[in-house]
C-alpha cells in the first residue's frame, strides 16, 4: 500500500510539474523562482519540519505567508528567504505540503504522517526510582523545549497516570526514572502539538498524540545494606511483603547463584551472611518460586598494607592497616543489631596466641599484644558458614586466614638508672631498651556487640577495690613503681623513661608530723600489663604484669610540703589570682 501511495504521489507531482511548466510558458516568468527541499518526508504531529530553498521572500503576515499540509494550515515558527520552519498540525494526515506566498502556491513535496509506537519496555517490572527503557519508533528526536512565548507543550511519558520528563530521548529509545508517586499501569508516550488559530496566529491549546499503551508493574523497593564485604559479612534486606517467615524450602537469598546463610526472616527485613565460598555477582531474592535481582554484591578479599610496630613488648597497641576487613562481630551493630548464630568468631593471632581486640574497622584493626604473645606471624581470621538445605545454619563453619606480617616480641631490659636516691618530686632517669610505648590510662576492650568502640566494663575502673568487687585493673598498663608507689611519668620512649619520685602517706601527707623511714627504701620496677583471652575466646583474663626490677631506690625525706600547705592547699583558699 505504501508503494502504491508513493507511486501515485510521484504521478501527481509529475502532472503538476508539467502543468506548471505549460502554464508558465504562457505567463510572464517571475523574477525569482521558488525551489523547495524538505528536511524529512516523514514526521509525527507536533514535529518541526524544515523547508530549505530560495525565493521565499520576507515574512509579511499570517494571511500572506502560509504553509498547508494536506489542506491544514501549519503553524509557522520561522520564515526567512531561504528557510521555513513549521509545526505539523495535530490533525494532519499524509499528503502534499504547499507554500503560499501571497497568491502564489508552490508545491514543496509529499509528507507522510506517522504515529509513535512502543515496541518494548525493559524491565516490565520495576521499583520506584528505577530506570526503565522504552524502545520503539517515531518518538521524535528530542522531548522538545518549552517555548516561553507560546503555548507549545513538551513531549513526555505517562507512567501509571503520572507525567514524567525522561532523562534521555531519541527517536527509537527513551530512558526515564520511575517517579515515587507512580502506580502500576500503562506506559504511554505523548507528543505535544499546537495548531495555529483560524487567522494563522499562535496558538490553539496544546494537544497530545498518544502512542500505544504498554503495561508496567511496579514492585516494592528493597534496600540492601551493605552491598560489599568479605565472607561472613552480614547483609540486611529492608523492604515489605517478605512474609513472616520462609514459606518454601527454596525461598532464600543468593549471591552469584550460591545460597547465603539466613539469620532472620521477617515481613520487613531479611538478614543473611555471605557464605564461605561466595563470589561477586548478582544478589537475588528468591520467594514463592520467583527470583528478583536486587543489586550487584562485591565479595572483597582483605588486603594488608602495613603492620605497626613490627616488634614490641606485651600491652602494645598493634595496628594492622589495609582494606576490606569487614565488621568485627557480624552478630552485632552491623547494620542491624541482633544476636544470631554468628557470635563474632573473627580474631587476630600473634604467634598463634589470640590477641585482645580493641578496634576492628573495615580499613584498620587495632589489637593489644596479649600477655602470652609469642614472636611469629600475625594472622587475621574471618569466620563464615555454608548453609544447610533451605538456607539455615549451618552445614559448615570455616575461616579465611590472611597473613598480616611477622611480629617480634620484645622483653623490656633496664641497663641503668640515676639517681639511686632522691626526695619527693625529684627526677629519675631509667635507661634501657624494649620499654615500648607509654599507655597513660587503662584502655579496656570488651568483646561484645560493638565492633568499633568497645565500652568499659563496670568492674574495670581506675579506683580502689570496693567490698565484694573484683577490680581487674585500677592503674595504667605502663608504670614505674618506687617501693610499690606509682611515679608520675614525665616521658617514656623505647629506650628511656623519666619519672618523678612519688608522694605517699609514708611521709605524713594526710598525717601531719608522721614519718616512716623504714618504708623509704624498696625496689624500683618498670611494669607493663596486658591480658589474655579466655579459653572460650571471650575477653578477658585478669590483668597480668611483666615486671622488670631496676634495683633498690631510697626516697629521701626531702621535698615535703611547708607549713603553709596544710592551711592554704584547699579549694576555697584565697589566692592572688
């Protein structure tokens, strides 16, 4: 049929051309011959068609300058001596385009009117906020810009009754984001068209040419957190309509086709753990025999960059830097806090001895060198499982081992100290090696639910033991003692410690006039404290001390407070300040 129409049009054009030629031979020739070339031979209603040529002359009025498309006046948008632009009328049908210049009529060619046609939508089921692609024909080259000076509309798409301005628009492809207020329903492409008023001026109210309708089903959105991590990582699916529990044996969550271990399944949340043999790939929710791809999940392998320090005594905070360590306790605050089968079996060993975890972040792990540490490899262990049939825990439990480097355990050694005796507040210098770093306060690690900042336990405070209470630590991990009294540390390096002779009640402080010189001489010792994990892997044993005795030291009866101390050293004492 299309070939017959084109053939008929050609005959008409040939006839008109010969007629015009015959008539022109009898008339006086015009000064400028009009020659017209169409920019396209096919267009939709509302589309802009360009006529290129010469001899159009200047634009005078809507009555003098007109363009007719198969009997309907088209809206003239631009008229120059060599170019005319018009909008195809809303009710236009296929036929000839004629240019009217005053009383002169010039045939411009044949224009075929086409309608937008949707052929496919991908995907046919989508979440709100998802991007869908519409493929088809005759959508036009662009959505079109709204002319502030006219009533021209803009091409758009209707999704479930909601008007959407697409992100990309081509003649055969449209991409758009499903709006949050859309509902399941038909998708329709609309092309705006605006016709001239009867006098040829602008404009009649905009009208829309509509494509065929294709249904789109909107499904509830599901948020996945996190979307990457090493084996054992807890992954939480937040959504709606999951059901109060697994309804079928094959219901579950798959990562790259492998079932994840299910820890919890409620109507609005599903919690799983990345299995032992997981690989990167699509994370799929399988429910009631249907599968839905939610996101791409990346399975990371932990990578070590630095281990610092590589040698140190017990009680040192050892830092392992790198990436993709994951969370410490996958049963804890990550990102949905509740207890499940995985009680946080991740660990770090130093020379085969479990270290005391202080902080475990994705890019950094800090551990205290335990009291029983040995020289050897520092190894990070991440625990994971492989689920039973149906996704429940667990057909297998295992670990991923990552070597962080070699560690050498150092024992503190005192070579000398000076002086051997001094009064209160006097400075004493201790020289040696392997003293490590100074730790001012007791930093306790509680291996509980929180993997980022372990809380202090109520039974571990810097104070004196209360009746009936076991206090595991009431001093710092690094200290110097003068006959049992802790000194004030001025500086502490790996090879030198500087302290002040401490005050204590043996000199009568608090007991005016009392002095017990038999307590003045005793051992000068350097101590480092640390813990060990308990046999079940939990923290911790009572603090244990590594004590190095430097020698005897005598605290001389010097530096005692003067008489004014007892009357003026009060918070409410008057001062000159």
